[in-house]
């Protein structure tokens, strides 16, 4: 026969064991929960953006992309065009002005909305109040007035809520690039060519001349750059003729036009020099959408 003292000690030991077991369970920390959010979408490489490389300037980036450097600065909120960083991504085309259009469902006459599938076809038929019906039990009591009201609603909806003809959204035809004939070109200097176009080594043509000889605008346009901020070009003038073509006039001794100024074909814009080169000459380029092209393919034969 077990004594009360034995029973008490056994109960005490059992209680201690239970507490130790619970404490042991509590000592195991729960497994960490990792919140896996949606990964940030990497910036998509496209012709709309350019990644700054060592040696780049905003002026050279703008020239290579057929843009006015002031526009590039504005698109990228650059207060100082002389401060860009290697690895920085710059927008080099005009912003879209908003996301692609999204179809918004709007009620048509009588507050009836017509459902259509994404492919433009009609959605599967569904129960609609536009169909003739009798007053439903529990909804409205049958009466001549109720019946007349229902008939009247059907007549109104049958005209005002007539499904609108689907508007076919056609993608606008891509604007054809202006042909060379859209810009009337002339030679920017009277000297002979001493170096021809070579995409790898010479992005334009070099024209010989004497110090101070006139440099003329090759076509009508607007001066988008006037200065000496592009290495290897010396005192440089860049004229934008339209959305496609730019022309560049390098190594001048004296520049006679300012940025933003409109010029006409044959107008004197600079005087020939040898800035940042070893001889007096005019280095002349034509850029088509920022890409250097052979000027002799656009200039009149001589």
C-alpha cells in the first residue's frame, strides 16, 4: 500500500517532468518566415535609354542620338548638363506622354452597359432587362400599370441601349521617315575634300580651306549646339534640320551663331579654323537619327 507521502512525491516529480517538457518545446524558435515579394522589374534595355560610359558627355550622347542636348537634359531632370555619371541611364527619346491606352467601360444610353469579350466580339448572352418579361413574383405585383411600365422600359432600352457599332482601333501607320529630298542640302564650304567618309575612322568629310574662310549652314534649321564641349571637334556648331537630320561643323576658329537661333541654307555660321586639330579645315557631318551617314550621298555633286 502506497503511503500519502509517496503519492505526493510521485505527483510532484510528474509535475516537474511536465514543466521541463513544455519548456523544452518552447525553447525551439519557430522557423523564420521569409516574405517573398514580387522582385523589382529590371530596367528594360531599349533604344529609349542610354547608359553613360567613361568619356561620354551629354553633348556627345545627344549628337549620337540625334537630339538637342537641352532636350536630353530636360527629359532626365539634369540641372547641370556637365554632370553625368558613368553607369547612369539617360532617356534619349521623348517621353511617351503616358501609358498605353486602356479600355474603360462606360455606360451607354439608359445606363445599360454592353459587355464584350477581349477579342472585340460580343460576350456570351446573359439575362438582361432589355428582354421583354412579365413582372416577377416577389419583385413587383402584377398590374396594368406595371405591365405598361415594363413595356415602356423595353421600348426605350431597345432604342437608346442599342449596341454601339464596335470601334475598330487601328494602329496608326508608322510615319514614313522623311526622304533626303525633304531637306535641301548645299556644301558648307568651297574647298576641296581632303578626307572622305569612313564609318570607323571618319564620321564625315574634311574640307580644306584657309583660316577665317566662311562656314555655311548646309540646310535650313535651328542651332542646337554652339561651343567646344565635344572632345576632338574643337569649336563646334550643330544644326537640327528636322526630326531626322542633324549636321555638324567642327574645328572652327570663330562661331557666329547662338543656340536656339534659326538659320537658313547658305548662311554664314562660323569661320574656318584649326581648333582641336593639326590643320585648318572644316570637318562636316550629317547625322540621320543620330547615326553618321556619308554626306556626299546628300550633298549636290560638284
